C-alpha cells in the first residue's frame, strides 16, 4: 500500500471537514477528510477543469 503526503488548505484551519490533495508520478489524488477511503485520481488538466466547473466558469 502506498503512503502519500496529503496536504490541506491553510484556510481549513483545524477543521476535519476538508478536501486533501496528494501528488503522484501519474497525477493528483483528492479525498475528503471525513471519508479518506474514497480517492479521486486526476491529471492537472482535469483538476483545473473541475475547479473551473465548480466556480461556474465552464459547463
């Protein structure tokens, strides 16, 4: 089993309800801190598109 260096935004403070991110050789991993067993694997381009969609910049 791989171990990743999970990071969270400094805006999250001490909250345990946040999104964490880790990097791998093949892309990025995202998970919600209260459900760490579910991991989304994305490339940098896919993450950029997801963020733009969440911000309402694209559909």
